[in-house]
C-alpha cells in the first residue's frame, strides 16, 4: 500500500506576496482510479488536454475562446472527481515572500535563499509525519510538478538533508528517515494527473492571500477572485493535515536562527563542511 503525495507550486518572487506548495496525500490505488476518471473528464466535450488554474481563470491557453460558464462547469467536474476519489489529506506550505526577502537577503547560497527549497523540506517532513501518524511505516512517494530550475537544485541537496536527519537523535526524525523517498520526484502534470488537482488547490490558496500586505501576521480582507464557489465546493470535503504550515515574519526569523545554530553545532559541523566541499560552497 504505497502512499503518494502530489504537490504543485504557485507564486513567484517579485510578483506575488506569497509562495505556496500544496497538494494531496493518498493511496496509490486510489490515485490510479482518480487518474482514470480525470482523463475521461478532460476528454469530454468541450475537451482540454490538461487543467491549469491560471489558464482557466484567465480564459487563455486550453480555455481560450471558452465561455465562463463552460469553464466553470469543467472545473466543477474536476472537484466532483476529487470528492468521488477523496485523498486522505490535503497539505500546504505558505511562505510570506515579503518577509522572506527582508530576512534571508544575507544568505549567499542561492539554493538556501530559495523559498522553493525550504517549502520542499517542510512539505516532505509534513507528509512523512502525517503518514507516520496514520500508522503506516513504509517508504512513501512525494511527486512534485516539474520545475526546470528548482528541481535540479533540490535533487543536488537532498542527500545532504537525508544525512543530517540520520545524525539526529530525535526519535520522530529517526522514524522519518525510514520512510523518506529515496530521491525527489519531479513529473510532468500532463502525464501525472493528480498534479492537476494539486494545481487547483495551490492556486486557490495563493490567490486567497494575494492582497495580504504587509504580511501573513496582519489582518486583511481578501479581494474576490470569482472562484470562491470553487473553494467552497472543494476545501470542506478534504481534511487538512495538521502539518500544513504558514511561514510569516516570526516563523521565518526562527527558521533562519535555527539554520545558523545547525551550522555551528559541533556534531553537524563535519558533515556540513563535507557537503560544502562537495557542492563547491565557500
């Protein structure tokens, strides 16, 4: 019984106030049934090759020349499929990009200054904890949407993270290392259809926070997107993992402080120095 999580990203530094990684956790057998139904729905007239919320919202790409009511009907059908083959949990990571830019600007290593990288770690950890809490103690699969820049960077750093986890004395982390994926997986959402469902969730979460300034700790009233009906149909039907997380200014500052402390920890210093040399980091 393989557990799979499908995760997509939404949000761009310099454009959006938040960056989101979000998706769903479920059993591989259920995902196979979901994918068959999703594929049939895509082909039903009016047909599309894939679902991307950015294109659906703007009526371009696959939705060019569509009427809004046709688009809404297609999206409603997507939600019905998610509800018909419900995942075990939804999970998300939301990062305040405004606070992120203010706090991490001194980090010289490009990968470590990338919110994708930290979101990847947070989501992997959250999925592992969620699976362990459910009583499953087998290696999992976490599938991310393809990312030309981020994917190779994460693949390069993933062995470092695994080794650092192995060096800890924390009992929960020791259990996590046994179910961690052997390597990060990045796949094309046109072929791995659950990623299209993850895209819908990630888009809904990002746009819900699009006008939240100056940061996640502030009170705000979100601007309407016209897709509130979609969120109301989808979100109440899937339980949200307790390991979903929002990083505002305070959380980001704590994470940066912890990262500095880890680099200075004697028990980790040799390992960090070894990987710095391997990765060419000064």
